[in-house]
C-alpha cells in the first residue's frame, strides 16, 4: 500500500491591478480588512509575527512572516505554510498564485485542512479582486458561515 503524497493547495487569479497594489493589499491590514479579516496587530514585515482577527467568528490566528520579497513573493506560517506569488504582467495586471502546504495531523485531517484552505483562499482571492478592481466589498468571508461562533476559551 502506497502512502498518499501530502496535500498541496493552489489557487490562482488574474487581478487587473498593478503588482505593487496587489502585493500591498496582502501586507497592509488597512487594505486586507476590506476583503479578508477584521483587524490585525500590525502589517506584514520580514520576520514579523502578527495576529489576524475575524471578530465576526470570534477567532484569531498568529501569522509569522517567513519571506517578504516586495512585489514578488510572500510566505507565512499560520500554522500551515502559505505562499503568495505575484507575477507582474506587461498590461499592468497581476497573476496571483496562492499555494498552501505543510498540513498536520492524520492523512484525513490534512486533506480536510487542504479542502478548507482551498475554499478559503478562493474566497479571499476573489474578494481581493472585487475590492481592487471595483471597490466592492463582497463580505464573502463573513457571509460564508454567518451563524458560526467559536467556542469560548476556558483557561484552567
């Protein structure tokens, strides 16, 4: 019996905005909050660890910046690894690829995480496109599961 390869997520989108603008949309929380999370403890900078908050769900995530290659690549861990590759096109557009890998747990858990991140990154990349190209906030992240609330943490 052959063990299956670990799952890798890959989502792509052409965004009709210059690469600097698309890159900045993911490192500057003042922009990212228009299409993804509600707030952040800071901007993404090389080596930084920040917290992103989805207040409508009552959850947050610690994000560690592994690589920040301005206008080219962004790599974070949260806890899986996610990588954004920004390809500048000659017509002032950007082809964006987001790849996620390094999921933990059983094979079934890894594949479920990959499916969840595929869905999530597809929503995020489409919402980013809508915001940058048309100034429209789609609210797809908040509206994906409007009745979800994280269980309160009980410290012992």
